[in-house]
C-alpha cells in the first residue's frame, strides 16, 4: 500500500511539473510576476498579477491581487480539436465568468463571454514579451462599460 502511495505521489508530481504543450506553450513569456494598471473612466488602480502553468502544463493560471485585499484567479487553455481558447475567471466575491476565443494566434485574441451571459468582450494583445494590454467591453443594461489594463512584467 505504501509503495502504491509513493508511486501515485511521484506520478502526480511529474504531471504537475510537465512541460507545457501545444498552443498553451506559446504563453511561456507570461510566467512570472507582472504589475498592471486598470483604467475605467475615472477609476484607476494598480494591481499585481502572477502567471504559472498547472494541470500538466495544459493550463495557464493567473492570480491577481489589488489594494485592499481583493483578487481573482483566471485559467486559460486551448482545445486544438475545436480551435478554441477558454478562459475561466473566478472572482473573490464568488462570481464566475467563462470566455471563449477562436484563433491560433495566442498573442492577439478576442474573448467573448458565454457564461453567465454574452454581454462581455475582452481583447488580449501582446505588445512584447514584457508588455500586454486588455481591452474590456460590457453591455450592462443598455450601457456600454469599457476598461483598459496595461501589464508590464517585473524583470528586476
């Protein structure tokens, strides 16, 4: 029994540290710590973001923290059979949003929300290996809400 437990532990460790594969491997430049600014009208905020591979390297996980103790978690993967990117956003207050994007270029993707509704769009644009932007748009009750995030990798 102990031998089987040890084998199971070793296999799980190997799976957790497996090299990223497929399109998700192209996101390797994201791994590490980033400083981001969020702008929506008169609201401006700086937050920290950390990226890492997980689930055998088939998913990229982003964890964010902002002043006052808030934060969220996002996971991203690519399904080559459907040519589909999926992003799942888990907010600290308990909400979940699921986005999908088509296309094979992970540097420029436009995600559309599919859950809880189809009112949101987020465009991801890689500017360089140390900088990217997010342009978010939501139709909330007939009113268009927009925000822009600029993220810069912490290299020092």
